[in-house]
């Protein structure tokens, strides 16, 4: 389901989550976060958000007391910024039904800031919603990812299931060195797919496994049509092991950004995963 339609349906059914990660380019992610804020505070009787009521218009104009935006004043979003968010999110809404805190470019949060935010996600306020926008989910802690519902405007709740990506990941996790090495060779030579896209795919799969271990809710899965694989694989690993895998994949992704050799990066990742 397309992301806007997904939010609209959740609002109308009263099934809005307490926290979302919106994975998209900066403006696109912000637009979807504001759409969410409008939806939960819209005063229309039928379709929400209507875009016409006073609440919707004030949110669009960044002039609503129950909708706040946290963003980096400099290079990062620090712990003081998140502590301010913590104070605000637990205050009862002044005018609307929900208090919505939007964090723009969430990957800019420091580790200390993310750990502070985690306390809110672990014990969320009944009248508060947190929306984290990011173009780089790998920049967020695994514990943050596991406690948020992920939306991607381009494709809603689903991403393509690339057979080669899946085969490479599974062979790595099953410690089948021969099969994994062959899959890595194919992936590096495949001009239609990038190694960085594969690592993004693997991060989302691992995030889903961690969600099943911690929350045991399939409706929070990012890759909706992959429930059976996720259930079967999640049983084999502890949350700590999955967390270490996520850290290894995130490290490999960062190495690629520093122009590391793709083949060598994946071979090192294979060894790292087998040591988990």
C-alpha cells in the first residue's frame, strides 16, 4: 500500500503507531511526516487529513502548538535537543488530539541523543507520536529501528525482493562460505544492482528480524511479504547477535562510502557475520 494511503487508513481506523521512521529524501520525508500530523489532528468528520480545516492549515504553516519539529542546528542533533523533545511529548495536547514530534534527518542524532530518545520509545506517551525522517536508516541505532514502524513513500510498506540480494544475505547468515562467495562474485559483477543497495536491503531484513525478536508483531515488518522467512530466521539468533550483524553491515556500508573495494568489503562482512 502506498505510504500516504497507509497513513490515511491507519488514522481512520484509529490504529496509528506511536513512532515512525520515514525513509525518503529530506523534503519528501518531511511532507509525509506533516501529512501524518495533519491526519491525527484533523477536525473533519470524514476523510482525514482534509487539508482544509484550521488544524490542517496551521500545521502546514508550522503554526500549531501540538506539532513540533526538531532538527540539527549545526552538524548534529544533540542530547539537549532530544531532552527538550522528551519534555514536550509528554505534555497533554493543547488543541489537537495528538502531540506530534517530528525529527528531521534523524541520522544526524548523536549516539547519546538516540539513546535518550530510546527511553521515550520504550515507554511512549499515550497522546504522543514521534516521526523520524531519514534518507539513511543505517545511521540510526538498531534499537531505534526496532521500535518504530518504517514507511518509505516511494513504495509504501514493500520493497522489491531481489533474488540475488536475498540469496547473498541468506548464504552469509547460514555460514555457507562457498555459496556466499559465489553470490558475492555475482553481485559485484551485476551492473544492474549495486553493493550499497544490497547492504540497504540486508539492513532492512535484519531490522525486521530484530522487530520479531523484540516486539513479535508481524504488522511492524518493513518487508510485508517476507513474514515466513523472517519468522524462521529470527528463531536462530538472539537480539544481541542480530544487533552485531546490523553493526557489521552498517560498518560495511560506511566503508563503501569511503571508496573501499566492493568485493573485499563483502568478503570481510561475510567473515564478520560468521563470527557473530
